[in-house]
């Protein structure tokens, strides 16, 4: 049975997609068979891995065609991807009206043979985000250390606890774009620790501009910039999760 990890934050611009892609590749480097599911209709994860405007996508799942395995693409990063495209949102709207519709993704993924399945959820409190939560067994909540990003974390925790047992605490919070000498970030980090303690993935991911260099390259930063600080950070935070 696959481990299914959803990356969730209901605020945008927090490094959620970058973290989902980078940790998926890191799991693969550590020898795991990995599937990345792009559940954001904007398709950021798909684009970053060279899958722009794919013919088949996660739309097949929400259209009732989960056996259309042509929607699974191999990538140069040695992970498989179910990409997203602009048809996903319309298919999701139709699926949302069905009884127990939020379980459709869970059912589609449960028989796929991977060690780890990573879901990049959209940054909205939407039906697709609910599907990403219902399908997952674990959660990573990437967040910048600022007030708006933290509000997205609080909302994500509420969403997770709505569908999962609140006492289980099967989520971890990953600080991103961390600046160790930033006083404001230091205060927010202290608040995070007081609220969530050992659920924080420390030290998180340092602020580093190198990831911007690979946008549009069709491969992850871990492949193109193997020796970079950012790549090392993502490998470091992934290793304890093996």
C-alpha cells in the first residue's frame, strides 16, 4: 500500500509546489518509486517537470475514467506524474455534485503500485483540496514565515482535522524561504514552535534564489542544480521521512 502525502497550504506563494516536486524527486533519489499527482488546475508542478498542456491528465480521474493509465507520464527526474491542465477544474465541479465525490481520488490511487504518492493540492478551500486531504495518509504544510502564510496553515489544519482524526496529528509543517537573521521571521517561528512543537520540520528550507533558474527547464532543481543549497535542504528534510 502506498504512502500518500498531500502538500497543503490554503495560502499561495508559500513554496508548496516547489516543495512537493523537490521532495518527490528526493524520495526517488533515495530509491523510492514515486508518483506525483498535480491537483492544481494551474499545473505548476506539471509545467516544472516538462508537462505543459498534456492531452491526458488528472481530469480523467474526475471524469470517471481512473483506469486511463495514459494519464501517468514518466519524467526525466525518474518520477511518474499525473499532470493537471485547464480541464481539471470543470471536471471537478461535475464530480463534486456526486454522492461521496470527495473520495474519488482516494479510490483512483489505492491500487497504484508506488512506494510514495505525493499530491500537490491547490491553494484554495475547494473540492479539489478536500479530495487531496481525503486521499492522503500524511500531510506536509509548507509555509513562509509571515502572517498570511501562517493563516493558510491554520486553515489547512482545520481542513485536515475535519476529514481526519484530530488527535492523530499526521501532518508536519515545513518552513520555507527561511532567513535566519530576519527578526520578524524569528518571532513567527517562535509562535509556530509554541503552537505545533515537534510537528515543525527543522530547520526548514533556506531562502535561495536558485530555484527560479530552472523554471521552464522541464527538470527539477535537484536534477539541474544537484550541489546547490536548496537541493541539499530538500534532501535533508526528506531523509527522516523514508
